[in-house]
């Protein structure tokens, strides 16, 4: 049994009656993959921040990078590729497009998601005057819905589902 099949079997065991009435198996797998990737992100960030970067500032000559930002920069590619693999092989399992094309689409969707996060927080906090924490929760909901829809109908859609 491959790793993707193993992960799917674990997720599918958690897909119980009450949950199955609320969401489809694909949405449930997508959510589980997101939680797994987010958890790995937190663990990797902790290890990199405390053990590798070791809370030190790094002077590159033209700019000094703070330890928390450097850790974020180091962790991003790890969680980017883990997220891509989980979405491609567990959540959506669509292989009619080349990996290269899906990876490019995924990169574009992540870039838009980062921009959407930024714009949503700016608008909610600075324009509407909503506190930062509720704004972050609302932004996360917006970005999660966006990410699922773009993944389902563009990034991991079959060749017949969309037009390039």
C-alpha cells in the first residue's frame, strides 16, 4: 500500500455518519489534508525556529532577517510541496493533467491565496474596524473556501472540466 492509499484509508475511517451527512468525502479529505499540512507546518516551524535558526537574526548585508521571518521563509517550500502532494494524491486524485501543469496552477492559487489573506485582513481590520482575531478567523474561512473551489474546479480539475 502506497503512502497516499494509507492516508486515504485513515481519513476514510474517520468519515463517520454525522460527518457524512454534512460534507462529501472529497471535502472531508480536503479538510483532513489541510489540517495535516497545517500541523506539519507548525511542527516544522517550531523545529526550524528553535533548532536551525536558533532565534538568531541573519544579516545579509543589505537586509537583516528576523528569526521568525527566516523560519517562515524556510518552512514555506516544505509545506507548499506537502500541500500540493496531499491535494493531488489524497484530496482530489486527478491525474489527467501533467504534474508540471498542476504544480504551476497550484503555485498560482497559493499566490492568490496569500494576496487574498492580505487584502481580507487589511479590509476587515482597517476599513470595517473588526478586531484582528475575528478578522483572521473570517479570512481563514474565506481563503479555505477559495482554496477548495480553485483546487476542485481549476488546479486539480480533469482536462474535460475546464478550458485552458
